[in-house]
């Protein structure tokens, strides 16, 4: 079983819709959860992080964490074509800064 | 967030040769990380570079193949030795934001795109 799993996509949504990206993880000791956005040919860019169960909102982005079910999700409201990218889920375990990445979900937002 | 630069940004190398990649940060950081992203794949951690001690390598990566230096708190190098086409990847360094923002929010350099012929 992979440590961090994501659907590779592509996930296609129309402009203005809500894009929902999901991630599951296997290590119950995971403490911190991150969403990175990576445009083609570029390095990953941190867009959200969450440490506690529940929702965390930042502009059009909402991260949701459910440790009991071992999943974390990212919602993008009012999706724009500029949101088209690969979204990487990453987790760290207790007392370590090592990031374990999922394989990423490619999001396509069409006009 | 820290400003991270990497050199070279890209290179094309012949098999059997070695390439040293540099990572420079504009502020002092305790840990620096080196990742590899193979074509179409996600990121895999190669090693953690700590100043003043040997790097810590992840499973599947060895010092002879990927020697790392960390001479000070703002700089690190990763060498890809005796390269083969399978080493063609993007190599990225990353640093944590630091204590003020949380110990494990990491920011990535622009990456080095390596092609081995």
C-alpha cells in the first residue's frame, strides 16, 4: 500500500465550478498535511497546510482533514483556468520534517 | 518564505559522468532536503542535509551515488555520480519555513532538470 494516495486524474471541471481533490494516507502517526500546486515545468508551490481535524479556509481554497478516516481533501471554489495544474498531497509524520508525497492529481479547468 | 536558488537550472550530460547541483538559500536553515522527480512522477526524498553532520539518506539512495555537502547553513550541493539515463530527472532542494511558521512547511527551489544521454 502506498503511503500517500491520490487519484492521478485528470479531473476536469468547468470554470466557476468547485474542484474537489482527495488524498488518503496510511500512517496514522501523520501529523501535518500539505497541498502543493505544480505547474508543468515548475517546482511545487505550497498553497495550503492543515494540522487539525476540520476545515481550513484560505481565499478560494479549503483544506479538510479527517484523521479518523485518514484522508485530506482540497476544495477549490470558483475554479479558474489558471488553476489547471497538478496538485500534490504531502504528509509528515510525528517529529519529522520529511515530506511524503502522493503521485498528484492533474486538474484541468476549461472555460 | 525563503528565497532558494539552484544551479544549474538544466544540463545535458553523458553517461558515466557526474554533475554537482548547488542550492543556495537567502537565510540560515538547519535542514535542507534533496528530492528527485522523475518524468511524470511525484517527488521522492533522496536525503536530508544537516550542517555539520553527514547527510541522512532514504531507502534506495546511497552516499556513493548521491554525495551531499553542507558546508554552512545557507548552502548545499548534491552530486549525481556515474550517471545513467535512469538518472534523468528534476532535482529539487527544499527548506523548512522555520520555527516562526511551523517546523515543517517546506519551500522548494526552482529545480535542476537533468538529462543523461
